[in-house]
C-alpha cells in the first residue's frame, strides 16, 4: 500500500542525514529495548508472520506513523495484532489489567528465557520453492510495474515504472505481498540496479540496488 511508511526516494523531503553507525546507539531510550523484546516474543506465539507484522505498522494513519518514533510504530503495530487476534482487548490495553482468559493453546507456547538467544540466532528461513519459472537472468533489462497496491508490498514507490538491470539472482523466496495475507508462496527474487539519473534527474549520479520479487517486474516496454 502507499502511505506514510513508504517515503524513501520521494521528492521534496530533502536529503537523508543519518547518524554515523559507529556513533548511533542501538537504543535511544530504555523503553525501546522492551518494545523490541515484546514484539519479537509475541511473534513466537505464531499468530502472525513478519509480513503481517510489518503491514500492521503500515496500516496506521499516515499522521500517526510519521509522528511516532521508530519503536512507537513497532508498539502500535503490536497492539493492533494483539487486538485483531483476540489475545487482548482494547480495554485491557488501556487499563493494563487482564479481564479475560488467554485464547486456548497459548499457554502451551511458552518459551524459556534460556532458549531465546538460540531462537533469535536461528531466525526463520525465507527460502520457498516457486511454482513460477525464473523469467530473468543476470544482465537482463527489466521494468518495475507501475502499480498501486492496497496491501503490503516490498516494491518501493520510487522505482515503480522505472527500468533497471538484474545484477543478481537469489533463488526463490517467500513473496511478502501474499505472506502478509497469510499465504506462503515462493517467488524468484532478484537484485536490480537503477541509475540515480533515471530515478531523480540528471544531477543525481548515484547507483541504487533494490531487491525485487519477480511479480513486480516485467520486460521493458
């Protein structure tokens, strides 16, 4: 979907001036650690996946999304998912008091503190065999489809409609647009190179690499 979460590369917002990575703290406040921990641990309940979680943050009103800090958006998304899956009520979130029993089966999904590091280090594999044949090879010119999805997507707006060259083929991975709907489908995944001049005008000499699934791509017109 198009919204406040997808402003990368948009005109009129000025250049990005991030803190140097060696100077920026991992967390800017103590509560951010808890926000990250809560979100990751709630994911272990297997009530949603990473793409559903991302889409929950994206579905905020753009004013709320842009007003929030990074981890405030994480918390907003988590609250949405907890309510939508029936694990908590709006009243419970507001009061901080449990009023109903946990959904059946959740008590069997507890994880010991000693297991957390191994679980996080193992991660969750994204490889998934595709029923769709690989259509492009390294060196091929492709064009990103010009589309405006109503759901989750990993195709940034600033490359839609533009042409680039396949620089790498990663194999087949879970397609996030369908994953956000709860469907696990594999799609060929590529790295595509774009020239800044094509995206933002003649005075831009940058080169941009974007990972894009095959469903976003077509042969240049």
